[in-house]
C-alpha cells in the first residue's frame, strides 16, 4: 500500500523520553488522503462477480494464485485471442513487476473438446477425399460439391427461419432479452450466409473451369488434377460439413484428435512468444488430467449434487440450489439460472451435443432432470474419443477441465480467474458451480476478470464468422510492440475495434516515445559536467519538473485504478509533449539530468508493460546483439566499408570539379551522396541521422526496424506517385479524346451512311431510305455542327493549325504516363 498526501499536516508528535536518551523536537506528520481507495493506495480490480471495481486483497499474504483459461486448440489463434492474452500479460506484469505481488500464473490448454473433435474429423475426412483420386474424380467431385452446397443452403435457410420465429415469439411475449439475443444471432447468421454465398460463387467457378480452360488457349494446359484441387479448395467448407455428417462416426483413432490438438497448441505457444507474452508458471492439458476429472465428478455425485444418465453425468442445479449455492454468479439469470435461454443452453452443451447435432438421436432433453443441468461427463458417441470410467466410456464435459486442473495446482481458493468476455456464461458460471459443489464452498474464486470483445467491422472477431485476422497475419504488417501499444491504449475490460485507425494510432504513439528517447540520448552523449549545471531555464525547468512529478502520480493512480493503462499511457505521452515543447524553447539550455530522469522513468513503465526489453537505462534499445565490441575491430567492417565508399564518391566528385567541371553540379552531387549515406547506407547498419539547424543528431537503432521503416516510406511514396500519375493519366486521356473528337471538320460530322443528302453546311436533310429528316432533327444536328465548329476552331488555334502534331504529342504523354505506371507496378 502506498499513501497519497493532501498538502496538510496532522498534529505534531513527540518522542517519549523513555525510548530515547534525549527528547526530540515535535514532528508534524503529513496528512494522508482518505478521499477514496486509490488515494489510500488500494489496488482496485473490476470484479465480474460484483460488476464493479473492488479493492484487491489476496487470500493469503501477498501471494496471488491466478488461473487463465487457455485456448481451445482447434485452429489458428487470431487477434481477438491476442487481445485477451496480451491484456492479461500486461496485468500480470503490473501485479508482479510494479506492485510486487508474488504471482503464480497457470494456463490450461483445452485439447479435447467438441470443436477439436469436429475439426479434426473434418480435416481427416478431407485429407482422405483429396487422396482418393481413383474413386473420386473431378467429375464426381463436382456432383458431391454441388450436393454439399445445396445441403448447406437448406440448413442455412432453416436456421434463419428458426431465428426469425424466435424473434417473433420474443416480440409477442415482450421479452426484450430474448429478442436482443436472437437479433444478435440473426446478425451473425447474415454474415455466415454471405460467406456461404461466396463459397457458392467459388464452387460454380471451379466447376465451370474445365469448360473455360478448354475454350481459352492460354490456359488449356491445366490438368484434371489441378482442376480437382481447385474445386476441393473452393468447396472445402461445405464438403467438410457433408463428409462429417455422413462419415464422421468412422473416425475413432485417438491419434487423429491428439495430432490436431498438438499442432495448434504448438502454434499458439509460438504466437505467444512472438507477441512477447511471458510463459505461464504452470501449463496444463485436459487429456493429462482424465483420472483426476473422473475422481472430481465422483465426489460431486457422492455429495448428491450430480447424477448419471445414459452414460453421461450432469450437475443437478435443483440439488445445487437446495444445498444453499447460487448459480450464474457472473451472468445472473434468475434463481437457479431459471431464465437461461435455449441459445445459451445450446452454447453450454457444445456443437456435438444431442440437441445440436443432426447426426444423432434427439434425446438430449430426456437425459436431464432440469433443462439447465449441464454435463460434467459426456458419453462418447461414434466418431468421438472415449476414456473408460465408472459412468461408462466417455470424455470430460467442456467446463469440468478448468475446475480440476486449477483446483489441483492452485487449490480450493483462487485469487484471480481470467478469460474472455464470451466465456462468462456458460463456461465460467458452470466452472464456479461444479467447483463449489466439489469443494463444499460458496466462493471458489475471489476475483473474476474478463477482457472485452475485439470487434472488426462492427462484429465480434470470430472464426465462425470468418472475419478474423490471425496473429501471424497481424505480425506480417505490424510489430509485436505496436500490437501491445494498441491494446495498452484501450481499457482491457471494454470492447474495442480493430482497424487501421487503432493500429496507426499505436504506431504514432510508438514514434512519439522513440523520437523523445533519441533527443535525450543525443543530449546525454555530451559531457554535461563540462557545462553549467542546475536549472538554467527558470520557470520552464520548474514547469517541466512539475509535469514529470504529476505524470508519475497519474500513472500510479491509473494503475491502481483497475490497471488503467490507457490513462497511464496518456500521462506519459503528455509529459513527453511537455518535454518536446521545453526543448523547442529558443536558446534552450535544457536540464539534461531532468530529461534523463523523465526518459528513464517512462522506459521503466514501458518495461513493466512489456513494451521495452533489455537493460538500457532508457529507450527501446539499439538493437545490437548484446555482445559488444571485442576490441579488435570485429563487427566494425560494415561501418568502415560504408565510410570508405562515401569518401571515395565525394573525392571523385571533388576531383572532377577541380579539373574544371561544373562546380554547382559538383555541390549538388556531393549533397546527394550525403543524403544517400543518411537515407540508404547507414540505416542498414542501424545508424539514424537527422539533419537539424543546430547540427546532425545520430542514434543507434535496430537495423531491421529501420529497413522496414525505409520500405514503408518507399511504399507510401510509391503509392502517392501512382495516385498522382493516375490522376494525370485521366486528365491527359480526357484531353486526347477531346483532341480526337475536335479533329472532325464540322461539315463532315454527319456525313455517314445514315444519311443520303446534306445541305452546304453539312446538315443532313434526307435519310438513307429517302425519307426527309424531320425539322426537329435538322435543328438538333445544326446545333451539334455549330458546337463542333467551335471545337474545331479552338483546336486549330491551340495547335497553330497543326492538329496532328498536338494529337501525337498528347498521345506521347499518355503513353509515357502508362509506361511509368507499368514500371511502378513491377
């Protein structure tokens, strides 16, 4: 705990004579603020269990036992996952590195789940289909793909009808909660249908490709194998669903499911490393805890809070409630969860439950005593992995895993349990219920934290909606630091949008810090002790020091206030702006030590946030290998080569000028060579030069970062150049068309096969069939001839009576612009 002062004092205290050899003079203690918990030094955390910020108090001492739901490893992780795990990484770092709590952090990998089973089966069936070239030809695959498409469209139509009926029912019953829920499902369904429509276009194109390639000589060499592969790619989604419905029950080898989970588990851990997320202190897997899960379920049965049914085991919410427990603590829905909707129950049961899977008998509701009861253990059906148990062959329910692995590692009381917003119900609420049933307690978790959704184009980023950007795709265009800064600039528990604007804002803030660090580095490179020290800028020094202290206070209060990194970042950026204004003061004599203190403090906080690594006092680091110079010149060869080349180029230009060459041209060449050293050669060596009125400032940076900056700058300049040329092309082509149309003599404008006779000015008077041109048409065409006469006269005047020369020069300009655009495109 750290207290804040009020600027006043408490009554004086004196030292008792019995505790000292002599009495001391009175001492006036500063008065601490009691205005709010933050002023008193309390850390507040938004606790989903209460829906508000609560003072954080660990269960025991300063030890924090923290469990985070890990990934369900059925596919590649996307930026929505990055948002969750980066946010928790930042919060974990603040707890341990800033507030100095002793944190034990556990993450669990869900490596057996309905989604994994379904995706593993589908991928295996698709693999077999792809390999079965003898029995499934391109022609038969076309039939199969079209059947799968029609089945998918029918299922989609039925789903939409069911949602619309549910909305109608909710309206009739004035059930606003159900209506909002179903309208959200309809919005998602519309996106899914659009994706299906795109699949339909791709499938039809792939099916028509054979006819197209036969008719097109340029592509006639495409083989049937290639056509078949293209169709498989286009129809992958609908074929996967069809194959699983028809043959999913044939996949029984555990190795298929294990291999799928291991692949994406490794990919996830690699993604976390690439994002700079610290490894957990403990990592667990569901499949390695099956015996403990069985024992956990048996304990709940023995307590009379769960029951067996057709080889499955369900938690009895009626018995749970009768025993004095509360259900749906995180997402309340009436006593005992009575207001749980059908959609929520379906989500809780999983994609392969009896109610959600058309491949099985619809007996799900008869297995339960209460529709809201949820599975602790699921009887395995054909095509699902199974473990032997006292309840029969089956597998763990979705929610039971976290209770068991967290309880085994962290015990019967968790300080913090964390996950994404979408896990509140049913996953986390069911975790709480089964854990409290097993451990016989009323509060298994003291603080539950949930990150807000990440939206893209107004919808939650989701694999099912196919509107996601994988972590690896995001890292192709942005650095891990930029993504981390983007999330630091948002409230971790609030929804946010992922867009070009949010990432551009992060890049801008990164550059602001970087430029400030460069300024301070350049100042501290000089021997400040050789100059006058102290404050030499009067009120400007005092104003900056006040801004520095104010920023530190605001950062501290922001971190106490629910890990509010957004306000903390704002406070640091504000003091950087103050420092930049201070440095731009005319005839500035800056306090180097004060600026260094600001830069060092900001670096310390950015290190806490995980933005900065390394041991430098301040800055992002130079990007060196950390080994230093061996003293024998090793590693300096690239710098020497760059300087030798620079000297040689400058020397050659100077010698040429000395022999009587153009002095101005020589100066221009030397300046160009100097710019080349600054812009092309030194950045590749990690050296940044900035020319300023007061001299050139230099810094060492990561060469890869600088090269990427150069590439991005070149790409933007190229984009601007292309845009400029495209506008020029439009204008010149318009001018060319005008010249061409103006070349026609006015009397020849209507001398076409449409007419047979004209008057002396070229106005048609008789149609080709002998009919007279109507008076209205004669008038209309005369007006057109008058307009053409003006255009022709203007052309003659503009071209000096040489219109062909103007036409040729304009055509040459158009061709030149097109050539430049083609060159830039390459």
